[in-house]
C-alpha cells in the first residue's frame, strides 16, 4: 500500500462510477446475447448445411464476444478492488503513478503507459 492512497489529480468517485456503469452495461449486454451463445441444433433435417455453418459461425462469434466481455469485467473488478485497497492509480508493475489522462481514457488501466508499452 502506498503512503498516499491515490495519486493527486484523480477524481476517484467519478472514475469509480464510470467503472460501475461500464460493469452494469457489460453484464446487461451479456444477458442480452445469452441466446446467441447457446449450442447450435445441428439436426440436418431441420436446416440446410449452409444454414448450419452460418449458425455455428454466429455462435462462435457470440462466444468470442462474451469472452471479451468477461475479460473486461475482470479488469473492472480488479480496478474496483485496487480502489478499495487504496492502490488505485499506481502501476501494478513499477509502482509509479498512472497518468490521470490515461485513467480518464481507461479507468480500468492497471499499468502506466511505459509498462503497458513494454508488453
């Protein structure tokens, strides 16, 4: 834990609300697309081969999108946990402050731009 809970210049309340709003939107989007991720019925008597291929492709795209949403939720939850612990705004790699402009663009950022650029 750092001596100063958050680097100066951060509006923690506003950033926290943005994270919570984004989290709620991602959760709602995941609920809205749940049907598209369900297993595809491959009964050859009910739909043609091309329709089955299209359905499988749409399912795969929906599942990939859901994986991205899950990863985004994990980043948000980690940022909220860092806020709770008093470590928010500090790079998890080098320990230096993350620029307020970077956090304004991505409130879930865990690394400063220098460390993120190295990966």
